[in-house]
């Protein structure tokens, strides 16, 4: 890291570097964000780290003024080390809560020493330190932004015991966690829910992502309004509700209503995944803008994100249901599926929002005649076979060693072809370079002035220049394709479109 460049970012309090670098002060033992309002220390007293975990592992504690836990959790390492990217996704999903570094490395197809080396190289910290820092910063955020009792904060942030929670805070901050709360007034609680602020790197195109989710919202499990997204969710056998709204301070707000507090980190991870809060739009946009065809699209939508998925099985079912029909028709079939096999949820907040159930688990679809809902028998059989496969291997939708192996594993699933595999990799596995080159919408968006569309192979060759951000290039092309909106409204005329549009 260039010392003078990092120091200039702190001297000017440049928000562009927020989440990218952290400055530590040797004389105070504190690390800060570039936008910290405190006086800039002398150069000889400063050192810089690429992540909060690296600063914390070096022995520094978070600043209480600029609150490093409130900085954007950027995925700037994506494209530099895809292995680290996939490892962080697994850690955020709780992989280190039930396993060790060796098990994490095994899931990624690398050795433990190699994984540790990559973490040191790209993050400046070990996998264990990254995991511990995530827990500490989430706990600190809950202490200062909620009124949860300390025992519940410890459970909700992933600590195995209250004793370990207290020892960590005493060691890191030199004070018990209760004193951190007394130093800042917590926000008003949301009835029986927990309010969590989730920062991102601006700009953020909320309208685009909410429009994407609106087109695919399933009655009974989702409700989408211009300024609010709500849905039911099942995690580890517990059912709850999450409500996401935009804030005016560069963050989204998630209201989480779950009976098990230990599910909170997993819920937060899914919200971040669905709303793509780890993206760095400046970095991605600068790369894609080098292509003259994409430059005006990026300029028109600088905050466009790649929406993620809540659950891999749900996404795969939706994609298969949408084969060779419109988006609205696919949503209608999904609504029938949920009405027939969804698991009821009893929650006053859900009832007030018109939410009645959660998406059916794989086990509930095993042995069912799904085709009776009004689809070709082959498609119904494929869905039942998919459910059977996922019920036997629930981890099938987790990140793999690389994009190619992930696509190969997904294509082995019943009813999943090349496009669907790329689509699942894009939305569920969060592969930034996934690219469904045979998509008719992408080919139409890249048509020349005479209206001639490129072939799938030609589009794939053109997309080489967009690596490693082809998933975001696809989002810009989909958003720019004027034919997609017309195609969505053609269901009343029984117009058949490519199944790749309906996902």
C-alpha cells in the first residue's frame, strides 16, 4: 500500500476510500476510517491496513467516533483473488461457525496453507481473524444501535458464550461492552424486531433493484413497494420476516424478526447478498466503461447492482418454472407452488404485510406431482428430481473452487442447463464473472445499428474484455434492452419467449 496516497486520503477525508483502507495510530492503539472527524495524526505515528481485520489482528482497536463497523464492506478483492472472494462469502454465511480453516479450504479446493497465504496477501489477516472481526464489529453495532440485552447481543453476533463475548470486548476496548452502549443512545427498537443499518458504497440504484424484485415477487412470501421490500425466510428450521428499506445516509435498513437470535448473522448475510451491498460501483464502472458500448449504460446507471438470491433451491426452482414462458407467467406458477406446498408462518408482522408462508423446502416437494399445478410433465418431474437431489445434498449451492467447477456441478442438477447454471452462479453463488451468453435479452441489447444480433459465441468472445465483472455487464445490458419490457407484457398474447428471459 502506498503510504503517501493513503495518508492523503486521510488528510482530505476522501469518502472514495471509505472501506478500502483503514489507518492505525501507533500512539493511541486505535484504527479509523478515512472519513474520521478526529485530527489527522502525525505521519510517523500512522500505519495503514487494507481491512479492519488486518488492523485488529495487529493489535489496534476500533475508533469510537468514526465506527469502522459502519463503513461499507467492499468487495474490492474480487477479481484479484476469486478464492478469497468465495472464502469470504462462505465465512459471511457462517462456515467458520461450524468448521475450521482446513474445512473451509477443503470446500474451496485449496490447501489450508494456500488459503492462509491468500488471505495474508489480499486482506492482511488470517481467516480466523476475519471471522472474529466480523463478530466483534457486528456486536459493537448491535450494542450501539439496538437495545438488546448483552446476552442477546452475544448470541446474535455469533459468539459461543457470553463469557467469551465479555472477554473479547474487555481485551479489545479495555472496558466492558455495557460502557459502549452508555456512550451512545440506541435507536428506537422496532417492536419485536431488530433494526440493523447496512452500509454500502454509493451510488446505489434502489429503483432498479426494487423493480427487479417487483417483477419476480411471489404473493404470500414477498411484498414489494417503492420504498420497502418485505419477505418471509426460513433459516435452520426457524421462520421469520425481514423488511428492507432505504436510508438517506448511504445505507439500507433491515428490520429482522426471527425467533432465533443466532440466525441474525445469516439473515444479514442474505440481505447483503440480495441487495449486493459489497459491490464497489466505482471500481466496476471504471472497468466496464472502457468498452464504448457499455460506457453510456454505466454513465446512465452508475449505481446499478447485480441482485442476489435468498436461497439457492428457491432460485433454481424459479428458473426452471420460467423456462419458455414470460416472467409474469413464471411468477404465477411460483405462486401456485407456494400456495400448494409453502410452509405457513405465524407472525403478526407477516400477517400485516399479507405474508402467509415461506418458500417450500426441498423435502416438501419430494414425491409430489408438481406438474399438476399446470406445467409440462417433464418440467414437473425435473423439479421433483431437483428437490430430491438438494434434500440429499443441501450444500450443493455453496461456492466452489472456481466458476467452471461451479457451472459443471450446477449443470448436473435435473432441469439445469448452461444458462440456468450461469444464472444461479450469478445470483446465488455471487460469481462476479458469471455470464449467460445465450440470453436473448443480452444478444438483443448488443444488436448493431441494423438490428443484427450477435450469436452466443460472438457475445461470449466480446465479453472477454468485461472480465472479471461480466455479471455487472449483463445487468447493464438487461436494464438497457428496450425489448425486455415489451416481452414481459406479451403474456396476454401467449407469445413464447426464450426461457432465459423468464428467470
